[in-house]
C-alpha cells in the first residue's frame, strides 16, 4: 500500500500513519520522563523507565543514536499541514545523487538521476570518476 | 532480509525501535551460525495469532526491582524486546556496583539474546546469559571486546541446586553483566555451580566467525514460502 496525505483528526486510518512526527515524539518522551523522575526519583536509568513505557523505546533509541548528528534528522515540523512530503522526497533523493529537481505539482517532481554517468560507449575508455558530484552552473 | 523482517515485525505490531531490533537480532544470529531464521519461522504462527487476537506483541512488567536483581515478566512473548531491556538494566547496574543480573520470566526465542550479549561485550563488560529447557542448561559467555561469544550446553542431570535453575524457570532467561572477569567468576561460583560440570561447546567463537565469513561469501538463502509468510505479516504496513 502506498502512503497518502491525510488529516488525522478528520479522516480514518490514523493507526496506519507513517511515523513522521519525531519532534512531537521527542517532546512527549521528555514529558513522560520528567513525570517518571518526579514519581521515581531513584530511577537513575532510562532502562527502568522503559519497562513501564515500552512504546517509548523507539524514540529513546533514536535520541541516543542520532541526537549528536546535525544532519541526522529533518529539522522541521513534519505534522504541519503546509509541509509537503515532496520536500522530504527531494531531500532523500538528493542523497542518492539525484539533481535538477523540477516539481510538477505538490505531489510529484521530475528530476535527473545519474547525470554525467558514463554511458555504455564510455566503458573501457578513460573518464572522470567525479561525475556524481553536482555540476556548478556555467560549467 | 532485514527490510522484510522489519516490515513483518512492524506488521505484527512491534513499535518502531522494536521491529528494527527484531530484524537485526535474527539476521545477526543467522550470519553467526545460530540458525535464527529457522527458529523464528517456527514462531511466525504465534506472532500471527497474537496479531489476530490483538494481543500485544510485547509487554513487560517489573516484578522485582531492587537494583541488584531485576525481574521482568515477558508474559509469554518473544525475548526480543525483554532481553534488550534486561541487558540495558544489568549493564547500567554493573557500571555502578561491578556486577548485576536480571531475570526475564515467561519468554521465548532465548537464543536471540546472544546478539545483545555481544553488543554489550563490545561496550567493555563481560556478559553471561543462561536458560534451561527440560534436558539442558544453555550458557552463553561473552568477554570484553570479543566479537563472538561461546555458546555451550550443560546436562541438567548435573544440576547442583543453583538459585535460579529450578523447574519454575523452564521459560526464563537470566542475564548477568560484570565490569571485570573476576566479578563474573565470583558470581558464577556463588550462583551457578553447574558451570563446573562437563560442558559441550555448541558454537565456539571461531565457529561463529567462520559462519559469518561463509555467509558473506555464500549469502543467506531463504525459501520462497518463508518470504511469502513474512510478506503476508508485513502487508498491513504502509510503504
């Protein structure tokens, strides 16, 4: 099944929503953790907290592994109704070397993949192996 | 295979964090010769049934929490999540008191704990996990920094009355972490006299390394039916 856009307070299917609201989850986790510290001051490890709040284990792992990486998370409110999934898609595709994005609507984007990659007739001949870097305008 | 397993475990209701762990543990176990794919395949009907009956795929309950000895009830679930939490706690407590242990009651797939044990050994502690069935005591030891642990069996007829190995613990898993080998040895002599008996090494660290290399060369083969079974479990997940 492909994901689609929806409004969780209006439409059905929230239980199948793709987990995008990382910032909100981190904030929820912070709230629950503060409450746990208030109630169980001797719990000095997040491991004890997770026994009672197992559903938080994902966000805990995410914070423990990603929080020090500046580019580890999308810095934005992904639950904002004006946020376009297309922008996330462009970001992800750019990691794969996609360039020349040409959005055609709010739902799809035309782009160029493998720009400058050697073609069949180039194989066996010398060629620059830096083709996967974006080409600056004018070059 | 990792992606397929992640989706299958997400499909049966594991939370994010949980389904990644499940996939990692299973594939790691298969790479290191523990035959975890076959083990988990036998358990798929149970996962499927839990999904159908809307039983939580994992839930834990702290039965006893006195810092030196933590007891968690996995309520008949796979140890995938519970073993991770138990080792998190023993690691944290070992760092302050030198040695700590935890018991996970009512859990399955206990062999999968070996991956977590290895992860913790890489963090600089020595670890031990043990569990029993009706015939044997299964013991895994992992030394500091060592990439592969040793998995051994001891006959239960040599049971010497250690504190935790009685009939009530047919489905329990015990994990121990210590900051020093001496601390773990002291724990063993106090709580696990069975380990003085005759052991049979099931998988040595050398065998595990060899399996890993072999899988890198020859890959992991799963049959079409198993692939379909996993795909069915993952069907509910949006992509």
